[in-house]
C-alpha cells in the first residue's frame, strides 16, 4: 500500500470515528448561547431536555414559561434544573432581598449580574421571579377580550361577551381584578344578562406564607340570582386556613309548593382547616 493510499485510509477512519463519537455525545453536554449573544431564556429540565423561550414568572413553586414551540407552560419549579436568562428579571429572596439583572441558575447557586456587581445567592432562598426590572410599569399586565356571536334565519340571536383582566404583581404583593360579562338577545327579547367580577390581593410574608385578603367574587344574573363571596386564605407550608362569607340573592324568588315565598337573601359562613401530608 503506497503512502497516498495510507493517508486516504487514515482520513476515512478518522471521519468515521469522529462521527460516531459525535453521535454518542450525550444531550446533557449541550450548552446554550452566551447570555450576551441571545435574547431568549433557556431552561434545562431535570430530564435533560432544553426549552427556549421567555420566563414569565415564579410564585409558590409554580414556574411559568413561554416556550418557543410549546407556547405557555406551567412547570413545577423542582423539575427545573438550570436557567439561563439574558433578560432583566427580578428575583425575590428570603429576608425581603430583591435583585434585578441577568441570571444563571445551576444546582443551588444563583448568579445575578445587575450591570455593576455579580450577586451570588442560594437557590433554596429564592421565593419568586418577576419579569422585568423593578419599575411600576413592569408590575402591571392587562387583558381585554370582546366576542360576538350572531345567528339569523329561523332564529334571530345575538350574544356579546366581554372579558377584562388586570394584574399587578410586585416582589411581595399581587393584585388581581377580573370581570366577565355576557349579554344576548333572542328574537328581539333579552335572553342573557349576567356579570361576574372578582378581586384578590396577596401579601407574601415569608417562605411558604402568604395572606389573601380580601378575595371578593361577585356574580349577578338578571334571570337567575346574584352572589357575592368574600374569603380570606392563609397558607403556611402545608397548613391552610380558609374563611369565607357567601351572600346569595334571588331578585324574584318564586313561591314553593306551600305557597310560601322564600327570602331573597341567604348568607353562609365557612371556616375550615386543611393539612397536606
């Protein structure tokens, strides 16, 4: 075998072995782009899978992530092994420590670069993540919806649905306001007319301890009834205390079989404890 043939054989063997080595390389060796060269967040799951997208937030061990291909995901924080975020996020820790900047989470270490200093924190002390830096405008989100359904022919029907949701989520508080209304006509006569509104305010005090007070739920239906609910929920680790006051009102009650007209208003008070073991 001449020299040129030997060189050719060695080159072929080198290509074969290098391709096999690349094919056998474990997926866990993948490293996302450097934070400075990519505008998207990367999440590594405990299974070894990688997701690219945007971190939406972390609260109560519920991790919200907008995946590039899988859309909105609600993940268990314990299933997230690593996080690489080149975007400015706000990280909330125990002892009311709040830091904003680019972040990397590996094992039990969190490194946050605020542009001037690298802060090294423990993952076990992390309470929450909020999208954006600590500015009032970043705390607010709004969703508006308007829908219309029309039908003509043997039946003339029109229905309108409106949805309004607003949320303010800061480092240690969360306010949620919701409204939904439905209005409809059937053959020129009003057939649907109801509204539901709710409000809740959460105070995050310490790890696994928050207070929801008050949580108000109001529902009104022209053809059925009106209902108002006020509840307070306190949660500490696996122990939960819940109290609520429910007001149920029927605007035009009908007589029962004995001819007695029921009262318009009913009140119910609830106090309960639950323990998750």
